């Protein structure tokens, strides 16, 4: 299958055009919309979310990932193979964390170019056709490279809010596996204890838990953590004590 990950949102023409470009190259493609409200214009935050999601992606899939505020600029277009999964998208750090956590990885810059390439929509004109090629087991013209150390200063886990879901729950860039259940986290001036499920705390109480993709998430039972605590992407989520 081809998994789509972007910050496009579902409104407007962008997602539809990208899907159309894939199907024009590979009419039999099985396309799955993984998410299209990734941290907008923020490849670093999106990198931690994509890495968490990648762990449950099927082997040998292709993931077309586009969070690309520098589209048309100097950042290279990449193919990344990480643990038999292929990722296609901009070389702006979006694949840094999943590549770092992979057991095996290889990286290529994409040399292939379409006849027409918009300076503002590489997701449609460049990355979508390349993803379709990989899905049909045709490797495009590309040059294998050593991984750049440009993003080496990024942490292995990001101690801040990276995403707010439709319920107001706030995901952090921290893997929950690195913390004991007795750990407490400070967010928005509050110290929060752990609960395994929402029902373990009183209605209106804020807490942290391990979410379904293994991240530390801040929630409020029967409420919105973003609204109650005023948490937003970029705010610190720090171990307390």
C-alpha cells in the first residue's frame, strides 16, 4: 500500500491532486490516508510523530510524507528505506527520527524529474510519481548518499507538545517506554500523574498516559487537555522531579 502523511488538511485541492498523481502512474495503488493534519510547516515536530506511526506500518509499504515549508528551495528530495519500508519526501529532517530508530536504513537523493515540476507542489509532481514507481517495484533514478549530520543536534525524544487531536488530547514527542509509571510530568504549570485509562481518574482531572502509538500524551477525563490546560504545540512537556 501507499500511505499518505502530510500537513495539507482535507480541505482544498492539494490532497486530491496528490492522490490523482499517484493513480495516474499506478491505477491499482491501494492508498491509505494516514493523516493530513501533521504539525503544519514544522518538519521537526512532524518527524517525531511520523517515527511513532512508522512502527506500526506494514513491512514493504511506501509512505509518501510531505511537510515541506521549504518546497522549491535547497532541501533535497529523498527516498529513505528504513527496516524494509520506503519513505518519499523532502530532506528537511522529516525522516531523521525514524531513520535514527531503524535497525537498517539507506538514503537516496531523487535525480528523476517529471517533464513539468511546479516550484510549489513537489508532493504532486515529484514525490507522488516516485512513490507510485516504488509501489510498482520500479526504482527511479536516484543517488545513494551518506546520511547528513545536519539534524544531529535534534534530541532522540522531544520534550514538548507536538500534536492536539480532535478530542483535545495533547501528544508529546516523548516515548512512554522511557519512563516508569510512577513518573510525573509538568505541562502548562501543572504536575500530572500517570493513569492507564481515562476512567482511572475523576472527570475533569488531567493526567498522562501511554497512547496507542507509544507516546506520552496529556489528557483530561471527559474534557480537553488543550482547553483546560491551555496546552498547544511547542509547549514544554517535561519530567517533573
